[in-house]
């Protein structure tokens, strides 16, 4: 018989993972779809610099939102590791390492925005070219890290599919989401002319997984698993 303490631990991990993903689902779109479009003018470095200097509080909010996103990623890494351990300890560990590496890449990329943030206290030290370089470095670094995240998501989907205590369709949806990130990250290498954001059409798998964890995670019961 499965230890009730272990079941309780899995349920707590599922809820923590869901809450962490909820933070990411709010913070990242806030920065990426609300803050940055208001500040960044594509092809106009001077205009972007003026927008940032005119709205420093908004820029700070955007950087903080990204920071919260990546911290939540670290929490999710731990929670998903605890949750998926009964399926396969070795594969779950590999899956967690991929997400941890992605998060480290993202945090390193974020230091580019932090560099702009520190220089806001001395506006004379900011140049349009320098700010543009920092912004591009952040975007390229983060988006490259999503290649690693896509691998993590594919492995997670496989674990979920074989878990025995979560619906198989969640695993399939996570693999679909993984393919979107994977293709997007490989575009500069294999499809440089492709302008479509594939992940924008496949992200729903993560969203459904998050909703399931929040709505049903506290009711998880361990059954038979297929991966050991």
C-alpha cells in the first residue's frame, strides 16, 4: 500500500507546481506583451531609449516580472521533480536538470536588462546603441534557452503520459507544446526565413496542465506506472 505521507507530498508538490506555473502565466505575458511593447520601438533605438527614460517605473516592473517568472521556474523545477519521482527517478532527474539549465540561461540573459536598470540612475551613461544591444542580448539569450526548455517539456510530457496518476492527454499536450518551443528555438539555424511564432499556437498544453494541477492536483492518487 502506498504510504499516505508520500501521497500527501505528491499532492502538495502538484499544487506548488500549479501555483508556480500560474505566476509564470501572469508575470511573463505582463512583461512580454504589455510592458515591452509600450517601451520598445522596433528599428528605432533612440525612440526606445526615450521611452525607457520617460517611463523608468514601467521598465522596472517589466524586469521584476521577468525575475519573478524565472524564480517561479526554479520552484516549479523542484515541485515537478517531487511530483514525477514515482514514475522514474533517473528520468525525472534528467528532466529537472534541463529545466534548471534553461532557468540559469534565462537568468543570465536577464542580467542584460538589469544592466539597463542600474544605469537608469545615471541617464547620461545610457546610449541608444547600448540599450539596443542589451535588449537584443536578453531576447536572444532567453529564446535560445527555450530550446532547452522544449526538451524539458517533452520529457515531462513523456513522464506524465506514463505516470498512471495523471491523464495521458496531458502528456500528449505537453509534447505538442514542447515541439513549438523546439521549432522556434531552431528557426535561426534551420528556418531563418520563417516568421511564424509556432509556440503561440502550441502553448495551450502548458496552460491546460497548469489548470489540471491547480484543480485536481490535491486529489492525486498513485496507481500503476509504466516507467521505472
